[in-house]
């Protein structure tokens, strides 16, 4: 496998191929729920997960911005290579005497941590949001949309809790909620429980990105993930962002929210790095890897500076969000974003994100879905 293939695979979804998608979308698909039942099921999933996520992690629902001031530095740039930029617009306001340059959020990652202080969250308390965002640089396929909805959550923690054991404990609580949502939906809509598709496993498998690279040293990241979830159908890959043994990170994570630099130790005693990760599952409908959530323990003053130095972005330290971390003005935290439509798509046995969310799709994709009996909402 050429190193250029590994490099091209680093930054998020990348650019895909509709001819390839034509062959990978299921050939024998039929929705288990009618359009009306699907709408009922979407909100049943949403209510269950919001209620139980708040209960498990001691969170409360709060409002969240759709737009932010560009100068605040709180927008999420998703990757550190600048490949995915937010939509910006100028608010002339008062005949341009008091203008504002605004951006549509790509995720509420940084805003949430500032909000912990705004809402006076103490250690062990947190917030959950019904976040909406726009990511214009995605390739639009079966599970990537320009319109993004997430349960973005954040929990205030102590310095002592900034470790791998605590991270794993939180991930297990989130998995308990997702697995519980599956059971709940099967009770409400018995048609969803079918021998055609297996249930989610009760337990997650935890693997460091380096361990997966050890197994498949010649494969790019997405192919490594696809291979590993054939063996373990629900995994948490941690340590995403640190440069691995082959000279590449598992994925190009931004340097100013998740902590991917802190040293940890593998189960066999090797030095590893990173206090963040993703939950991925095998989707039996699409027969592909399916990411549900990215999350992590957030940077502190020391690791923020180190990560910005490694990525040559020290100029970020001038921004208000970064200053608040450096000066210990906002809580230490752990947080993440759980894809709402991604989770609903999985639990409702759908072949396409557009069956559970209304967004924009190119004609080539809509025509392809129509021929395959996939009814995309518009």
C-alpha cells in the first residue's frame, strides 16, 4: 500500500466516488418501517437517548448556538490541516458601524467547555445539547451529510480523572445508553428485531489505534477500521491524533480540544498516547463501518500548548477560548458528540442517512437511492 494512500485517508471523509457507492449500497434493501413509523421512531430514539445520557453522566439539557462570532475561536475546525472550513458571513448591523463577522458552527466542541463555566457546572456535572451544524466540505454519501445533528455533551472533571480508566468508564456508560435504546426500539417497533440483522453486542471492545496498525500495517485508516470491525462488531478506538509507528496519525484530530498527546500504557506495557477516541460499529444494512461518536478528555494548559506546538499552530493561543484554558479559567472536562442521524440510521435499520434526516443531496445520489428502493427525505 503506497504511503500516499495512507496520507489521503487521514482527513475525515475525504472525496468519494459515486460509481463505487453504487456498488456498495445494498442491492436487496427494504425499509422495515413506513415513512410515518420512521418519524415516530426517530423521536422515540431521540427522547430515550437524551433522557438516559443525562441520567448516566449527570448532564442537563442546555441551548446551543447555531452561529458564533468568528473572533471568539470557539468554532470547531474538525481537523488540523485546514481542509474543512466553516461557512462565514458578514452581519452589517447598524450600517456597518457595529458589524459582526459570524460563522455557522461545525460542532459545539469548544463552545461547550466555555458553557460549563457560563452555567456554573461543578465537578461531576455537565451539559448536553441538541446541536445542529453545517459542514460544507463533506463528500455527500450514505452516511455523510452537509447538515449535521449531534448530542454534543460535556462533563466537568478533576485533574485526577484525566486518565484512560476514567475515559473507558464514560465510554461504557454511553454504550449502555445506545444498547438500551436498541432494546427500547425493539419493544416499541417489533419489526426492527429481525433475524436478518444481528443485535448490537452487549460490550464494546477497546483497542488503541497503534494496536490496530500493528495488525494491518499496510492498510490506510478506513480499511484498517473495516477489517477490525469484522472481528469486533463494536469497538472504541482510542489514541487518535498522535503520530503512530508508520509516521501517520490514525486521523488528523484538531490540536485544541481532545488530548491526544498524554502518555498512557498499553495492556502489554508499551508506551502509548491519547485520551480520546471513536465508537465504531459494523452496520449490517450497509455492510460497512459506521462511526457513532467521537469523544475525549479535553486538553489542559500543558497539553494544549504541546499539541499546538506539534501542529505549528501556537498563534491560536491569542484567542479567548485558548486563553481561558491556559489561564485555568474554565473547567477541565471530558466531552463528545454522538451523531443523532447516524445513531437513528443504525437503530432503525436504514441504508441511508437521508431516510432519517432532511438535507440536500446531489441528483446522482438521489437517483441511485430511488433505484435501490431507498426513500431519501426532501
